[in-house]
């Protein structure tokens, strides 16, 4: 019987599931997929959107090693790997679905396709939806009119100007401040987002602070005056590791110095309450948090996973949201913050207030969209990444 194979990054969720999806007779996939931008999908995963493949009725997937998190509305239960944090399944009244980023093998004749954006209004500015207009030549429909990209408002950094962020259950909350002198302290090579590692060296001998914005050009060597900096660079990634650690096709990161991040880890609140930015008493500097050898024992809310040598990824142990990517540094660090956590007033991209500027010249590691995949899963991923790059390219002209 035809089947799909899926896995998380650590392999704990690896399994093969029988596939009884409708079979195409004319080459057009009969299973249609949606890209969801709702607040629960964004904050429970840390991504700017989530996508799931419906499983046949009556199929019971293996849940060993997975933890369940129920949405506040009670309409869904999500399951993620307790070791690496990867979202794997979601259960709704309509049945089970599997996170598309975990699928590594899918028969050609049962290949599903993306056809629609859903809950775009929840993202405020539309998130990545305005950039992902078509996939494989098929225009995506939307349940709401697509927002246009807002113009960035000139802002003057101030000590009280704070961007809150949190996972869905609010066990992990962040406060992000505007760039200041501490934002210049990290030293970092250029990311693959700006310099494709397959083509050139990421070395940064001039110590360009490439994460500071706004940038007037796409020249990655352009320096930014800290006096004029209002925010940080953000971008998208399709690398195999990000995909299998998150469970989804596209990981979105905001590159923020640790000196501009404060963190609070606590038991999830009983009620759905907003992150309080009126007081920072319960928040501590991120550098202090991670330098404390007892931080994991003290909180128990922030999971850690070593995805590769020298790299640690953090996730909420309660709802599974991706929180950070952290490399090994000998001094002040530059932190990759999962952009789906941000709670900017203007919307998911946090552009209008000048908090983020999105790099639109490339999806990082786009060539890895199909790495380790075969069949329809590989082709669908390649088409999605190309559609996103094409859309960002149009917006960047």
C-alpha cells in the first residue's frame, strides 16, 4: 500500500503511515493544502505560517515521544517532539494531519499541492502571504484581501520602546529593545541569507554589523550608523535542519543582539493574558539567563537541542514553539529569534514601526528545500521556496 514517511530532526518521531488519499487520474493532485497565518499557528510554532497534510480518516499516528498542547480555543491539539521540539501532528474535529515539513517521502501519484492562504487577517500585515502569491504557476487564493506592504515609519530609539514576543502558552516571553551601543558588540560572519555559502565565503573581515537596519541598499557590506538604526534584519530559511526541527517548510528568523533581549520563563498563565511591557522586573537579560548554569533547573520551560556541533536551538517545552538559534561565541552573541513569536502592533512582519527589515534577495539555503526528500514532497517544497523567492523579488524591485 502507498505510504508516506516522516521524521523529526532527532528521529524520535520517524514513522511510515499508510496513505489512502484520493489518487489523481490527470496529473492534478486532489489533496489541497492550506497555509495558515492564524495567531495560534504562529505563536505555537514560532513560524510565520504553518501547513499540514490531512491524513486518512481512521488513521492513528504514532505519538511516542511527543507532547500534546491544546489550543486555548479547544479546537485543536498539537503534538511536538519532546527532544528536538519539532511539530509533527495536529488533531482537529475533522481528524489528524501531519506537519508538511516532516514529510520526507510521498508517492508522486498522491502528491498534494498548496492552494490557499487562510487567516491572513490574523497576521495584521499578512505575514509572508503577500510574498507568496503563487506556487508552481498556480495563484493561491486567500480567505481575506491581501494586505499591501506598509511603509516603514521613521522612529527614534528610546529606552521605553519595546517589542514584546512570546510563545502561544506564554511560558516563554521576550522583550526586545531598539538598537543601542550594545548592538555593536557581537561579531558575526555573514549569514547564508546574504551570502550564499555554496558560492562565496561568509567571512566578515571588516566586521560589518549587518544585522542593523534600516538598510538603503541590498549591498550586504554597507555599514549602518547606529545613530540611525531603528531595528534588525530578518529573513527566511529553507535548510533541512530548520525544517526538521520546526516541522515546517520555512523558518523565519530575526537577527537580534543578546544585549537587546530580555527573557522571562515561568509556568504558563492560566488565562490568556498579554505580555506585560509596563514592567521589566520579571525579565532578565538574555546573556545573564544563559550564563547562569542553573537556568534550566530554575525554569524548566525552555528546552534545548543541539542540532549540530556548536549550535543550540531552544523551544518552549509546553507548546513547542521554536524560540532561538544560538551559536557558540566567545563574547556577546547575535541571536536568531523565531519571528513568529513577535507581537508587533502592525502585524507579524513587524515592519511598519521599523522593528524589522526583511531581506528579500534570497531564501537562505533554498537549495536544501528538497534535501533528504523524495517524490511529491521534494517537488512541492522546491515549488514553495521558488514561489516565495519570486514574490519577494517582485516586492524588492
